[in-house]
C-alpha cells in the first residue's frame, strides 16, 4: 500500500474517532511502528493532524493550519495574476463551470463579461450575485462548511444536458497521474463537470506540483490548459507535451 493510501485511511479513521494511537495505525494498516511514525510525521508536516501523547488527533477547525481564510491570503498576488490571465479565456455569452478554489475566487471577483456560470462554491455565488452581467446557477445541495462548497449525491444527473464552453478548475495537488483534492464529494463534482466541458483549464500555483492530496478529480488527459506562476519540474513538462496540454506561465 502506497503512503498516500495509508494517509487517507488514517484520516478516514480520525473522522469517526477522536484520536488514534501508533498501535491503532499498526493494526489498521498492518504496518510496523516505524512506518506508522513516518505516516504521522507526514500528516503533521501537512497540518492535517496534531500530535498527542502516544498518537494523533484532528485539529479543531479554528486551529487548522491551512484554514480557508488563510489559504486565500497565501500567495495572493500569484493567484490574482493567474486569475487575470484566465479571464482572457472567457468569451461573451459562454457557459462556464467555476470550481471551488481560492484562485478561482479571484477569477470570480474579476469577471465582468456577459456569461453564464455554474458553480458549487459558496464564495463564487456570493461574489457573482452582485455582478449584473453574469447569470449564476448554483449546483446546490448540502453545504460543506469547512471548504465552503455545496454537494449532493446526484450531481451527475444535475450536469446531464448542460454543456460548458470551458471549465475552470483549481487543484489541491498536481501529480503525474492527475489532479487531486482533499474531499471526495468535491472531486466527484469536478469529474462530472469535466465530462460536459469543451475545454478544461487548470489554475494552480507552482507549489501544487508534487504536493499530496487524496481524491483524484481529473486525469492529465482531461486537461487542455494549465496556468501557473512558475515552471514545474521537468517530468511535468514532458507529460504536458505527451498529453498536448498548453502550459502558460504568468
């Protein structure tokens, strides 16, 4: 079992239990104590868990290292510049999908064209609700309060019959096999939107390359354009050429 798979199982356990010991990890994953300690170290470095005496626990939302508001301010200038470039890919009267992402939040703030936007992001809905030229559709459903998006089990049915000229996606992590996200429901919504889109454009800061997240929402061959702020590692350059992905640096 790869480390990413083990980390996911640990987080799933913590979502149902208040804490987890090294012994619990060894039993759940059938691994050595050394492997369990390495997994704890990785999750701690990412800010996903807090160390306790003999184990780990999930942080309170107010204490989460990368809480939404902090993520929004992190690398804000890079995100604004990426969003500014992405705006040039939107034409009047198009239908667009806007992902839930801090960088796409900046795209929503700068949008001043006559377009129709579908989104599951609470922040995008709030921002676009006062833009007279933009027609906004909410995917709706249950609100995920921490990550500020709506989701529902039948989102595939919701997207049936809707065509997007372009879908704008963020990313929690970019790996050689695709885009990854922290929440399974969120990743599933992105998968559904991609199937209905003529063009898929990813907006992501360079720190997202080789980062770790848990649920794949897109394969590399789903993507048409990636807009980022710095050149990614060489292996990605080769993959982008292989999958005919246009790489744009701002």
